[in-house]
């Protein structure tokens, strides 16, 4: 059974992964994103941007690579 989470309930690793995805798929779509930008995603993408794009979505741990069990 999956546990559904709102944006506010995600942990910091999940937020970082979501910000990286936002950079690649929304903010700089079709422009390319550098490794430096991905590493700096927490400073580039605001929580307000995430709220606007993903605030209506519920997530599960399966939505994130960082949540994959070993």
C-alpha cells in the first residue's frame, strides 16, 4: 500500500529531486541543464515555483529515485 504525500510532506531529498526534475522538464525545457545547475537546484528553484507546478499533485515514495530501497 502506498502512502500519499503532499508537497509539504516530502523530505529534503525528495524536494531536491523534484527541483532537479523541474529544472530539466519545466524551467529550462529544451535548453539543457548543466551538472552544476542540478547540483545547485535548491538555490535555483524556489518552493513557490514547486507549489505552482506541483501543489495539486499527491506523491508516493515510488515517485522518487532517492526513495528507492536497496
